[in-house]
C-alpha cells in the first residue's frame, strides 16, 4: 500500500481523484486538503462515496501532507501549484501536478502564455510530461510528473502516430476541439454561466489557447522538427467530454491503409487508447466517466485529406484518470489498476 494525498481536493479534478483513489486497491488516502478553515463535508461533495469512508477535508499543511504521503496529487489552479510542488518535491515525495505549472520547459514561454512569473524555474528540467503513451519510460523514474492538459491529451494522442510515421504534412495541421464546461473548473465566470452555455455553442481563445505550447513541444518530438498547428477550441453545452477533430494532409503516394495501420500499430498495446474500426467515429458519451481515449480515422484514396477524431473525458483521461495512470506507472502497479 502507498499513501496518497490530494491538494485542492474540492475542485472538479480533486473530486475525481478521490473517487478513483478510494477504489484503488494499492492506495490509502492520507490527506485531502482545502484552503477552507471551515469544515467541508465530503459526503455532500461526493454523495456516492461508500459509507464509513473515514475521509475528511483538512486545511492544507505542508508539514502534515509531506509527512504522511508517498504520492501527492496537486489539483490546484495553474500558478498556484508551483510553490507547493517545489516544497513537496524537496521533501522527497512523488508529485503529480495536474496544473500547467511544470508542463512547459522554458520559463519565459510559460510566463507569456500564463501571464505569471515562474517562481520555481529550477525544477522545470526535472519535470516529465505525463503522457504515458509518449513518455512512459521517463514517467517510471520521475519525482515530478506534469500531467498534460485535457485538450493537449486529445490532440497529442490524435496526432502522435501520424507524425511519428512521417506519413502526413506538418505544415497544415488544423485542430477543431470542443469541450464540456467542467474543463474550466468549478469557479464561476460569465463564459461558463448557465445562460451563456445552455443551448449555445461558441469558439473561444481562437488560436491562442494556453495548451498550444505544450502541444507544440510534444509535436516537435513526434515529428523530429518544429510543428505548428491551427487550434480552435469551442465550448459545448455539456458538463464533461472533449472531442477533437484533426484535419491533416497525407504526403504524396501514401495510401489510406498505411495511415490507418500507423494508428492501429501504435496503440495496439496501449491500455487506454482504442482505435475505432474503419468508418466509425467516437462520441464524448462513449468515453464519459472512463480513462479511454477513442480515436476514429477517415482516410481514403480519393482524397489527400486525413481526418482524425479523438474523444476523451476531460476530467479522467484529460486529468485525474491520467494522473492515476501516471501514479500506477511510477509506483510499478498495473497501469490500469483502479481505472477500469
Ligand atoms: N477541469 C479539467 O477538465 C482539467 C483538466 C486537466 C487539467 N486541469 C487542471 O487541473 C487543475 C485543477 O482543475 P479543476 O478543474 O479541478 O479546478 P477547480 O475545480 O477550480 O478546483 C481547484 C481547487 O483548488 C483549490 N485552490 C487552492 N488555491 C486556490 C486559488 N488560489 N484559487 C482557486 N482555487 C484554489 C480550491 O479548493 P478550495 O477552495 O477548497 O481551497 C479549488 O477547489 C487546474 O490547474 C486545471 O487547469 C483541469
């Protein structure tokens, strides 16, 4: 058994972490923290928790969390995680940070996209980007895992086989993503208010979403060269789920069969990526409340276009499920433990 804590446990991803960790056979939850000094009822936050779970939320104390945990999940807003991550890391703990604070290697780039000075630049080099399908070997040895963003997960998994196999052009990639409202976290805002979201559908942060630099960094690794992409995120009037539609162009002389094979071969032994049979495409409901990323591919001899559609649950494969997948890899547990 290992002891795991969740810092920022009352947020959307924190609550999902609690649900997964309570059923994980190799984990005992040691601390769940909040900024609140008033008592917060976990039973009210997660009515589905088993009876007599014995868990409570406590005001965050570094000394307490660090002394009673092997693994610490940080489910804090970006910019708020870096100092806590640093302290937990220096205390020798395995830190899995769900925020963006350690996803981007260059502090300057982080500061441009997040509008906040990075106070723990010295740790950026130690952090491993926690996309298991790409960096499993590094995750196994890392003390600081930067869990990817939700859009980033759906985009990178939809592009990795195509770029690594060098079968598509890299200068005309277009990504059209749609997310449910929980992607923005629980804080209230005008954009995510019911009357703005209900019966509505709109693009936002057109070609300037903050996940762009982390996606570009991994795309460059997959392609072996710098790759840029056009990225338009949209807000869907649903609570959870991301669907990314990715438009690519085949290189000259590449068959549709080869494209499809690149995906099936890349993911055949991946526990959480399912490539759909030809002619079928995923929907957000297919993966809701699961850690799966489902991918459908359209490629045909009559066109030089390739269309990849990937679907995830933003709170699971896009956040807390992937974070536990990373914990499993890091701690030597079966990768799908507690997740299926
Ligand atoms: N939502 C998603 O789909 C998703 C996907 C991938 C990654 N992420 C990332 O995961 C992290 C957590 O996301 P989330 O959606 O769970 O966020 P959230 O619902 O807004 O929850 C964040 C929690 O952090 C705590 N907190 C501590 N300091 C805070 C501060 N200064 N301001 C606001 N809250 C503070 C709050 O708990 P108390 O009020 O109890 O202290 C809050 O419940 C974020 O960095 C986010 O970008 C989210």
